[in-house]
């Protein structure tokens, strides 16, 4: 059971985060906090999503999720990023009943197991919600996603 | 004093038979909420099945029985903490409400104004910090606080400067919910007396675990909650010296707290009724009374001694695991059965999740005491907390779990 949560891919992103660290220039920034556990993440995006930088503090799920987000969405056309974003949110809110689209979600399919742990879904979503706000502030037009 | 028969005690707690994720339940989260013995559950069921009626307002038999049981619970709780009279016990929803009751009424009762000072500590649970912050915002009074030493004790080095002639009230945690520290408040109480300040103690983590005498503590008020001492949720208490409660204005207005009411004006009942507006948590109070009976029959000295043994064992066991850092006092002396720790390189959320997979239930996070986490430079901690039903085998299960955590994240 627990192995479904702590997939090798997740532990690898946690121990070796991709693209971590806040960078300039950026067009939008958002800082999100999970008040129940104190996890936090800051995300910066350029208007064309050519760079997504981040920093954070928290559990393996929230921090690996930020790393995967960086890898999946950086340099992707905004419309495509919105589709991936929506698919990830849907997967997380699916209570483990949704078959993830590996082609669309890449390493993020490893988070499918998280959806079975309601207390941890918010950990996985934390960077994605921060990204949504940062993108809106940057005027990334097509990232109209609902959560 | 007889020692605690833990096997016999455990048989009284139905939930301890449960399995979690295929493992026997190892419940190490009693500082969060304790489990409930059958005796408490039976008392509440009996109340609802045989004696249910509203209190303090019915002439009928059931109403009289309910009132007798409710007031009987008040007397039991009063005796349990050595109060001078049952009328010194105000039933509340929980400790937070008890502290808020004092914080809300003290603006008027203490005539607080800019220049006055309220003193707390960095070790407080948010429930003994936020109400005082709000009070200071409303009145212009200044909030000041004791710091924490590196070994997790109150830093009293600035006592005379912190508690001074401007201090109106000192409100301190008696036993830390995160570090386990038992604060010896005698010097602070003596200093408060010297300058004429009142003293409130947050006893949420001490009344359930230590023999308590309000006279011995020397405080003016204490707050505690039923659900951490084998009782149900929804019932707590504020104890206050009768002459102080007498001078305090009402907190919540409504039924039961009045003397006479006209359309223009109301006069108020004496304490404790003055502070118990509306229908109270009747069955919950009766459940708390049964919990107090249960603890008294075991003898709180025996409960405390058992927890000291478990705590000593846990501190030693955790210290033997590489990469584990324990926060707070390193030995069981002056320490309650709450042990918070860090596992190197692993976030507490992940520690708690993997332990849960093995049936070991601990709390992770900031434990409603973020300033304590900040003081020790961490965002969160993993906390194991013990009670009268905790065994050394459960501590061994915790240790095996922590070793497993280290392997998963190795």
C-alpha cells in the first residue's frame, strides 16, 4: 500500500529536485502555504512559460510535485500546460479511481497513488495551485484551469 | 501506592483492539486526544438511555436526575484538581474556550489599557497565545513573552524585567504539548504575586497526567479539557478562584446565565452559571465525571509514574537510532510523556505516513505551536505522546517504524 504512495519516481524528485531555486526574470509569482502542516512553495513563471522556477519547504510529496511540475510545464505552450494542469488536478481529486494518461502526465502519473490518501492530496496540489496563481498574475492567457 | 496494571487498563479501552493497515494499533497520539475507556462510554450511554433531560430548569424526575448528574460531575472535577468548591469549576467546550472566556472578560475585569502588559511564553499552544494577542489588539495592552532555552525549558533569566508593575496577567503553559516540558511555575507565580498580577495556567497537558492541586500551583485560573483525559470531546473547564470569578462580567449571554431579565435590562447569575449560557454539554460533562472517577481509582501518582517509565524508555530508545534528534529535555525529569523528534532528511509528514502504514499513530506538523518549531529551526516535528495505556512494546514498534522510515528514504 505505502509503496503506491512513495513511488521511486517521487522519492527521486524529492532527493534530486529538477530546476529548483527562484530565478529572474519572471512575470508572475505566487507563494502558497498549507496552514495545517506548514508546507510552503513559491513559484515564478515567465509569460511564455519558458521558465518556471520554484522554491519550497515541506514533505516529499509537495516538493517532488513541484519538481515534476517544473519538468512537465516548462517550455510548453500555455494551452498545452493548461490541459496538463487540468489532468493532474483531476487525477488528484479522483480518489484513486482515475486511470492517468501517461502520455500527457509523464512522471506525474507516479502521483496516482497519492489520490488514495485524502490527507496528502493537498500536498501534491500545493505547487500546482501556486502555479495557477503565478500564471494568472503573469497573464499566461490560456492557463484557465479550474480546481 | 499501587503500580499500574497496564494489561488490565488496556482491556478497558475497546479501540486498542483495532488493527490499522493490518497491524495492531499503536496509539501514540494521546496529547492530541486520549482514547476512552468503556466506563466513560457506558456513563454517557446510560445518561442518554435512562436520564436524558435538560438541566437546571425542569421540575420533573428526569430533569432532576440529569441536573444531579451534571452537578455531580462538576463536584468530581473540582475534587480532582483540589478546588475549594464545585462552584469554582466553569464548564466550557474545551481549553480554548476556557482561555477565551478569561481573555474576553478581562478587558473589563482588569480595566486593561495601553501601557498594561500581558505575559505569555514562546512555549504556548496557539490557544494560549492567540486569545491574548487579540485581547492586546482590542485594548492596546502589550503582549510580552518568556523565551525557551536550548534544552527546551522556560528561560526565566529576565523574569524580573518581564513580570513587572505594569503586568496585569501572566498566562503560561504548565506542560508543553510539543516539548513535554513540565514547567515549575513557582518562581513566576511568586514574582506575579509581588507585582499584583494574576496567573493563568494552561493545564491541558498536565491535569490528564499529573496529580494536580490548584492550591499547590498557586495560580488564579487554570484551563483544561476533557478529551485529553479519557473524557469525550466538547467538554472542558475553567477553574478560577471564587472571589475572582465573582468579579468577572459574563462572557456569552443567553439562557441559564441570568438572574432576572426584563426588556430593558438583565442581571446575572452567580458563577459558575454566569459563564454557562445555553444548554450545556450534559452527557459530555457526565462522561468527564466518569473519566475522573476512572483516573482517581487508578491514582494519578501511579499514572504519572508509569508515564515517567515509558518516557525514559522512549527517550533512550529514540536516542539509539542514528539520525534521530529529540527536541526538549533529554531526560524524563521535569518532563511529561510527550516526545517530539526529527528524522534526518525526512519530513515529519512522511515519517507519520510511513508509521501509519505500520499501525503506529503519531502526530506530525507544528502541533499548534509554530513558535516552538521556529525556536528550534524546523517547520514541523513528529510527536509521540503516551498515556496510562502505553507499553514499552509500543515504543519498540515506534522504533522499528522509524528504522523503516530511514530505509524508505535512505
